[in-house]
C-alpha cells in the first residue's frame, strides 16, 4: 500500500472555527466578528487570511477560515487586544464553538 507523502515543508498554520450563534444576537455578533477579522488581517503580520463565512440556509452557523504563517502567529493572535475584546463580547451570544487547527501542506 502506497501512502501519500507527508508534509515536509508546511505552508502555514490553518485554523477553522465553527460558531453556532443565538439568533437574537446574530447582528451584533456579526458586527463584532467582522471588526475582529479586519483587525486581524490589518494589524497582525502573521495573519495571512481571515475569512468569515455564513451558511445561507442557516445564518446562525458562522464559519471562519484563518491562515497564519505558523502556530506562534496564531498564539499571538489570541493575545491581541482586538481578539480578547471580541472573545469577551460574543461569549454570551454563543450556543457552541468548535476550533480546529491544521498544517497547510499545499496551496
């Protein structure tokens, strides 16, 4: 059995986040989310991509795709004032949150 090659030269650190937002708080959540995403892209040199996506059939399902230069850049992201402010503000508006991370192999 032949196995695919392993990630010998990773191309970055990917984070995905799946939010389930309380419907009554969707509008303020999205305002906070977009502000946080823009600040991440504009202020963090290690943040290469920060996409905010919504399922049109289920608007309370919000998906993030984030690409960082490496895991350390993501750890720095979590210490940034704009992220900490966002995280505190939206916590009571969530029914769920799932965070996953990956090594980008090819782009």
